[in-house]
């Protein structure tokens, strides 16, 4: 039996009214009752769009003309917007973006968790451009173009976008995308460089070149010349993370400060750090203020990483225990505590997603806790909290669906109240939503 042919895409643009925005930042319209997700559209707009994909239950498209524009529509700053997949919301005013994210947070908490905060926190916002200090960009030599491309993937495609600059990356890199592409293009191993990892604290920016073949002496000279000319530092990664190393004379002490707490955090180029330094400072301040630890109280910080929250909390609390699954991060957190003269913060290594979490912290007592889990959330550790004595909890989330799931468990299963919650614009111009919630147990 022969396979049925895929239905061809309609050739002509279609006019629709956009009903709303999806959680991914696409316009939702309906054509003959069928949902269509339209890239580049905003709620309340009348647009013409062209189909890009037909599915059984929904279709996808892209705006070709805006007939009636939303008051929220602004001109994108980046000339590559609409092609590059790094951003999805540059056509929407920043204040409307974060208002939408606050609405999405409320919707997800209600639909998935069946909960709502007693009070809404004002959204946290910082600078909208040049904010990304951590990123991985793809690299690819494209024979048909006769050149190397550096940047993010095209929207809805596996191909790299042909970028000349990036407005959301820190200017140390965002303004040098073309120069980076030309650098790689001149290397003998240009087809063996798939990725560049970017790491910037408050000093020079580090560029970690992932290489699948050893650079020649001439290649190394080119990399060193580029580093000197652009005031960046170059590292190589020839295998796993353990192979990351600076070129001769390129090593740098990466660090960022949290001035409100007199804390400086040192990190390695491939360590997890928040991408938006200005927003991170606001986030840490809010988390500490909400938790409000006193000098006689013990605080538990789960998924503590390098101590981004642990060390500021230690400035207020009697003592803090940070727990993290990555032994390397824990070791650097300990060194950060020592470097900052903080003696009341201790750190433990534990797999917080493992079946056996019978670690020292489980048998201890704490007054308050902070959770900052990855996208998977923190469901595996929630049931320990009441037994530990935790009566006040701040939950920092990078994925609203798992926050909502965990909030349901905390409120309906463990007796906590959801006092406050609010969105944070860690990634302006994208649909990525970070948030914070405060829970309390009588």
C-alpha cells in the first residue's frame, strides 16, 4: 500500500484575526475552526499569514503583512529578527512582554496546580538589550555560502542563521559575531569547530571553542591575535568538560558581584550561572527579602550551585546549608564562601533526583528553605520539608509547569500556603519565563 502524499501548503496568504498569544509567543488564530499558530503576530491584530506547516490538529504559519497592528507592536531592533530563533518577541514592547509572562504564570498555576497566590509580586525587570552573559552559539562552515556562520539556529529550522550581530548577547560578543565568523573561517580546522560557549562576568569575556581536531600552530596564533584585538580570552575544549583549558596567557578569573550583600562569586567558563547579571542581582535581593532569615535561624538551600543564594542568605541567617548534585560546583561554592569570609555556610553533595536521598541534610532541622531547581522541578524533595521543620519556603523557578505541579503538592499535600508569586524577565524578547514564589506553613 503506497503512502499518502503530504497535503501541499496553500499558496496564497490568508487573512485572520489573532485571538491571543500562546505560551511560546505565537499568535493563535482559527481558520474554519482549526487552530493556527502564527509567528510574528500579536493578540488583537488582523494579519495576513502564509502557512508553513500543516498538522492533523493544528497548523502553523508566519505573518507576511500586518493589516491592523496591536498597540503593543514595536519595531524589532535586530535586523535578523524573524529569521534567527534566538528571540521570538522583539516585535512586542518589553512592558507588554513581562505583563504577558505574569498572565501566563497565573494561568499555569491555576490550570496545572489548581492554586493561586494570595498576593502578586510586581514583575522583576532589568535591561532589555545586551544582557546575555552566558550562551552557546553554533558554528558551521556552509560550502554553498562559501563562508562560516556563527550564531543561533533559524526559527523552526536546524540551520544556523546568517548573522552579522546579536542584540541580546553582551556587546563583547554580540557586536563581534561577524568577526568571530571570519576568525573561524580562516582556521585550518574551520569544519571541526561546532560550537563556541560564551562566559562573561565583570571582567574579560571568555570564548570556549569546542574543537573536534587539534588546532595548528597557525590556528593558535590566529586565536591569540583575535583575543588581543578584541580584549577577550580564548579557551579550547577538545573533549569533555574536563578538557576545557585556556590558551597560553589567556586564563582569567571569572567572577560577578552581588553588591547588596558584599559577595563575589567566582566561576569556571562552563559552570551554570544566570545569564542576566542585572536581573540576577534583583532576584537574589527579592529572594532574601522574602525568606527574611534571622540571625538565629537555619536555612536550607537546595540546588545551590555556586552559592548564588547561599552566600547572600548567610549574611542574614545564623547558618545556611547548601546542597547540590555537582561535586565541582560544591567545591567552588566552598571556595567562594572562604573567599568572602563566610564561615556560617556549609555545602553538601547530593543527588536531589535520586531514589536514595538519605544525606546528612535530611536528618537535620531548618527554619526556612530556598529551592532553585532546574526545569525538572523539585518534586522529589518536597515531602522532606515539613519533617525538617521548614515553615517558610522561597521557590525560584525556570519552568512554570513544574512550579505549578510542585505548588499543588506543597499546598494541597503538605499544608503550605502560597503567599506570593511573580514573574521575572531573565530572558527579555523570548518566551522563556522565570518566576519566584513564597510558601508558608503554620
